[in-house]
């Protein structure tokens, strides 16, 4: 059928199924020529399955495969999965609702503010309800298991792909009912809409080779084998058209879920799901709208022929869209089970994908197996060469002269066997030894294993001291772990933005559309609630412990550091310990009252000390004023004494001797000196 459709243009296709199959075959050819062989080898290396084409040389006999790449894949996936689901809730809804903080100026304004506050409270309750409801449904749909499988596919092949499937399930619950006064036991059936995540293998996914994302592509297709009973069930539910569907008549082994199986199942149906743009006229033709348009056109032409007086006018032709977003499901490449426009009101394609490591301008990414491929092949060649050499050195071999052996003798060597020879056994038989295997192969294998870890950035904490730069020092481990954690963080951010958040958002939109009674409809913004991976968590705990050793128990941040350490541990009673720490940090009411009383007592003591100091200052000021007044009164008394002395001297001048006059002059000089000292003291007091 592919050869029949090859070379046709879009206008030459007569049906929607032929157009879709032509696109899918073209995309499938591009995948098989560029990616299929490499992806199959990555799958075998991860599974540890040997194939004939995996030989590194023609004489190689060993089929040993090193587990280094398997360990790298599983360690990397476990790191991202633990960082995403390690704390339970892996998503949140942004709550940016803010209550008005303005004070009402009138009763009417107070009523309006109260009504607005009630409305905002309702919105907050809706956000909390939607978050809890989505978490509950994700647990029922086993979303964590499906996401883990997508992460594993991405690590092996480079790209993780999943389909968002909407299903209706019967929620059966045991219940008791009272009928006529008697308690009856039974079950209750409740139909609920549930959104599932279905991982897709790369060999079953087809995309436009020129597209770098699902949104940029003309369309995407999921081409796989399914059991016939699934088709029948969906036909009975009215999801698919009730048309006869047989078994797949074509032999195709490139879309099997496990290509390594020798015996593949025979009872199967090839189901092709196409999501994307299709020509509108082909879709209308399948749904019968094209026939209606033909009948209308034919009726207009007949009426046109009947009328004689028809004036020709020029009419403006408004062309419609050539492509329309649709969903087309085809069985066995020929039977259309469903073809309709995109039924989702967000008009998004129900397929999401992310790259483990981004390759610029390409849809298919770079996984762990591709990063460590060369190192893994070199390691396998080293191990197989050693095993082949051991077979030559360990097994006993002998060279013998066949012409001197008895007729019918069996050339076997085993302990206790007697060998018969025609002549001297030393001349007929000779041990043959290839020597010993070089011990350097152990060091080479260890170095190659470190190369695998260097290429992939995957390492377990148990192998850190002997695997990072060959050093076991704390500084060397810390520096190397920083680089490893950065690589994991890069993959984690890409996974969250390209896969996890779109998955949560798309699931919420499906619930809002198909079950609006249970889920509030609004434009919510979803956020990721992820933490550190295992290696990053252990590294952070070691850093916190080292920081904790540098401070005492009375440090204000001591309790916060203890809380951070417990949060990064996988303890059974972790939440209880965190709650105890939070309660311990809260102030005790009695202790708070005692602290306030002590503060008031300290304030009273300080106030009393201030009052004492103020009294002492007032006393000092009073004494200073007294001393100043006394100092100011001294010159007046001295002047009076001087006047009296002069009067007495004048009266007794005639009666004094020479010695008396000298004493009087000395007294005058002393009085003048005291006067000068008094003036200096007064001047000093004024300056103070």
C-alpha cells in the first residue's frame, strides 16, 4: 500500500486514511534509516542482551556485557524520580490571591469588601480542592509508575513520550443499605472520568522529521499492535465506529514492543492513531459533509437552469482553512475507526514528550546510553578479550604425535586417565601452554568503567570515594559531586518544564471538560514541588552537618539547621520530628509572661539608676552654683579689708617703724595676688 501512495500529492488523495497512512509511512522510513538500529542497540545494552552484530571482532567468542551502562541508566533515573516524587506531592497550584487591606469608610464599602473577601475565600478553597482531587486521581491512575517508565525510556533512547488518555471507569465500593429495617450489604457503582498516562516506545511513535517538538509538527502518530478485544470494547462503548476489523495481514517487526523476542504474538490488530492537521475536505468527505455540499451545489445549478432572468453578479469568494486539527484512528492501515476534529476545547494534542539531554533543533534527544555508548563498547571488548584469553590459559591442552597413538584412542585429558602410546610418552605427548593473562586488564577495565561514569554523570554514593578522580578526600568528593549534581539538575529542570507541568495542566483541563461538576473550571497556574535527588540530598546533609559542628546549641539558627537535616532524611517519623522542632521554636506563653516581667523589672532598675544619676547631677550643679556665689563674694570682703587697712595705716603712719611698713607692703602684695586668683576662678566658672 505504501508503494501505491508514493508520489501522490495532497490533492490526489481520495480518502482521509490514505492521506494519513502516506504521512506515517514517510515518517517511519526516516526513523528506520536514522534511529532504529541505534535505538535497538541501546535497548540491548541496557537489558544486557547479546546479539551477533554486537561483536567487536570476528574471533570473539565471549558474549559478556558489562553492567556499567545499566547502572548509569538506573542511577540517573532513580535520581530524577526521587527528586520528583520523594516528598509525596509533586505539583502545586499557584495561589496569588491577595485580600484587600484597605479600611472601609462607609457601611456600603464594608459590605463590598466583605463580599469580595468571601469570594476570595471561595477561590482559595477551590484551589485547595482541585489540588487534593488531582493528587487523589493521579494515585488511582498510577501516574508515578507511568512517569517512571517515561523517564526510563528517555534515559535509554534520549526521549520520553506519553499519551494522555481519557477513560470512564466504574468506581465500585462496598456499602451497606437499610431495606425494610434490615441491613443489606452490597456494592455501589459510580462512573468517573479518569485521565491516564500511557508511555510510548520510540519505535511506535512517528513525527515529522523537520519538527523539533510536537506542537511544531504537522502531526504525530502512534503506530502499534493491540489486542482485538480492546477494539471490540471501544466499539461497544460507542467510541469507535462499528465496522468489521480483522487481524493485521501485513508482516511488520519494526513496531513490536520488544524486538528481541523470537516468537511474536499473531492475534493482533495494528492501530494507528494520528493527532494533527489534516485536509479539511478529506475529513468532511469521510463524515458525509462533502455529500451534503454536493447536493446543495447540484440543487443550486438546477434552479439556475430553470430561471431565465438571472443577473450575473460578481461574488467575493472567502476561502476557508485548508487544514483542520483532527484525530484520526485507523485499524490495519485501511479501516477508519474514528475521524473527527480535535474534541478537546484547548485544541491541544494529547501527546507529550521531553528530551533527557537537548539536541539543538531535533526532536530526538540524547540519553544516558548514547552518552556512555563508546565507553561501554570499549569496556565490553576489554572484558570479552580477557574471558577469551582465560579460556586458552585455564583449559589443559596437549600436543601429540597422532601417528604414534593407538588406533581408536580418544584424545582427552582428565585427572586419573591412563594414556596409551606407541613409544616413549615423553616423545609422543607434550603439554601445550599459552602463558598467563596480563594483570593490566583489571586496571584497564576499572579505568573504562570510570569513563562510563564520566560520560553519563551517573554514580552511586557508595562508589564515590573510589570513582571520583581517584581521590577519597572530602574536598575532592565535594568538588566532583557539585559537577554531578549540576548535570542532574539540568535534566530535572528540562523534565519538569517539558513533561511534568504540561502533563498536570493537560490532565486538569481534561477533568474540567469531561467532569465539570467535580472539578472547578478556571485558568490555574501549576507549579512543581520537587526536591533534591538522592546524591544531592546526601551531599547537602553532609554540608549541613559540617556547618552544624561550627556553632553551639544556643545559636539562633541551630534549630533551623537541625530541621533542614531532618527534612532531607527518609525517616519514618520525619513529619513528627519536624512538627516537634516547630513547636519547640514557638514561644511558651508562661515563659513569655516571665520574660516580659523580667524586662519590666530591668526597665524599672534602669529607670531608678537614671533617677539616681539625675539627682547626683542636680546636687553637683547646686554645689557648683554655691561655689560660684562664694567665689564672687570674696573680692568684696577683700576690698573692705583693704580700705580699713589703708585708713588705719594713714592714722598710724607716723607711729610705724620701718619693719612694720615692710610687713604692710608684703600684705598688700598678697591681697593683690588673691584678687588676681579670684578673678581667674570667676572667669573659669563662667566658662564652665
